C-alpha cells in the first residue's frame, strides 16, 4: 500500500482518477514514451537530484521566503495572511522551477532545441533563461494579443536569445500559443522537446511539472511551521493550467485539516467568453492531449475565454486539479478583473510588493476569505510572480488609486 497521495497519483498511464492520460497522434507516442522513461529514471538519479539542488540554491535563489503580510492582514481585519514569495525566484515567478529541470531532461535526451508556449510570458522567460544557461536553442510561441500586452517579457525573451513566434489565429492568446507550439514540435520531435509550461498536456507532463513545482509546497510547509508552530488553515493559489497551485498544494494534500483553494478568473462576468473559470463552469472534455474539465462552446469545441491575467486565460485546467476538485479535496474560489486589480494595488501600497495580475487573483480571494475568518486562523497565499510585466497595462487601464485606505 502506497503511503502518500504523491506516490499514488497519477497511475502508470498518467490518470488522476478519470482525468489525465495521453491523447496524442501516433507519431508522438514514441517521443512521449521516451520522455516518460527518461523522467522515471532521472528522478531517482543522484546526479540529477544534486544538479537540480545546486541550480536551485546557487542560481535560482531558493528557498524563497514566506512573508507575513502584516499590513494587509490588519487592513482585512481577520485571518493572518502569509505569502510564499515565488516573485523572488530568479526571473520573477515560479516557472523557472520546472524549466531548469525540463532543460536538464532535454540535455539528457540529446535534444538541441526546446519549444514552448507562453501566456503572460513568464514561462517563456524562464525557459529562455534555462536554455541560455544550459546552451540549447529556444523557441517560444505566444499569442499576438499577449505579445502586445506583455511587451516587457517579450523583450526579455529576445534578449535571452529565444525566438518568439506569434500565434495569429483564433483569439490570439494562450490556447492558440499551445496549438502553434504543438504544431512546431510535431515537425521535429527527434531534435526538439516541447517543454509544456503548466500541469497540462499529455502524460507525463502534468506529473512531471507538479513534481518539479512541489519544491514550493515543501519549502513553504517547513517555513510556515517555523513561523506559526502549526500548518496553515488555508492554502490559496491562482489556477489557469495550475502549475503554481499544484506546486504549493503538493505538500499539503495529505493534511486533510488544510483547506486548499484554487482561484479561477471570473474576468468580466459569468457569460461564456467573459471568463476562464473552467472548474466552475466547465465539463469533462479532451483538449491538447489530456482529459480534464474544459469550457465548451455549443459545438463542444474549446470555448473562447478571457482574463485580465494572460497566464490564466485557458479553456481547460490541469487534470490533477479536476481530480482534486471532484474528489472534494480542493475548493474553487473566484476572482474577477476588478477584484484582481484592487488586490494588485492593495498589496503594492500596503506591503511594498507588486504582484503579477495572475497572483493578484489569489491575493484578492485571500482578502475576501480573511474577512470571514477569526484572527487566530491563517492563510498561506502562493504569490506566484511579480508584476513588472503588468505595470504598463495596469496603469494605462486602471488609474493608480489614492494610497489612503
């Protein structure tokens, strides 16, 4: 009998209950089998583990701290709010945690080029950084809308030596970037590897990215116990594909007394096309090579989605999130654009921390939750990224408020 959740899920075929799996064309079955075999070998290799530990400590700057948000807590007037500071990870977000590991895997497999999609640009920046560090070519696919919106990250990717390819079809956002990257990867799976940017896609990526991101949760668990002498009562993270959320959730899934909240973008409202709240409004469906919950249009195809946070406007969600929600282990929170912007400014002006708009969704929900809880309760928010990439967009569309709350 396996003694923990992480050892039990997914099964050998990549399923979390009925969610997950690998729905790919025959020509990709061999490359994905090769990736699965290599990962299963590497994750037990002392050389791989030690290289990753070295990189995390001496290059990424891990462990990132847990900070008590004293002023935000006082403003909300309820539960204590703590932040896991992934904004302080090198490149400014959690994405480098799995990108460095994926590129080590690519080198082990003898690949010459890494390909990926990006929405907010953080995964693209992180992969370009890892490719530069390890000496591989890098190609990043990004929707035209996001290229315009996240201009600072596009420039960073180019400076780091990556080729940025615009996705010009459909809504020109994250889903289309995934489509474009997959099409490019299919052309040459022998020399390339598709480094998926979240806990989505065909097996083994939901498992692999979760495992690489679990460093967030295991660090935070130890740090929080040191600060409070106990586990947090609530753990909160934003969810698009869900890599930062699975990263922080991983260490707490077996601790049933800890509430896990994945916060989805409600965008402009509940109407289809105005949000990307997949777990809330979606249904079971297969997309991008895996079975999960997805938002569908009348024909059953992936529905148009929207969020102010470019990294979370995705019409599906990681299969593990679908499983955790359906099994009752995790709960779903909602945050609309206005609430996210309010949290963006509140955290900036009360704590001196400018969050990514994606992360601001988690902060906003934490603020709402804190007000309903007593002062002896605690909340741990995964602050998945910093907001440098978003500041131009925010101030152009949402005037800076008076700091007197």
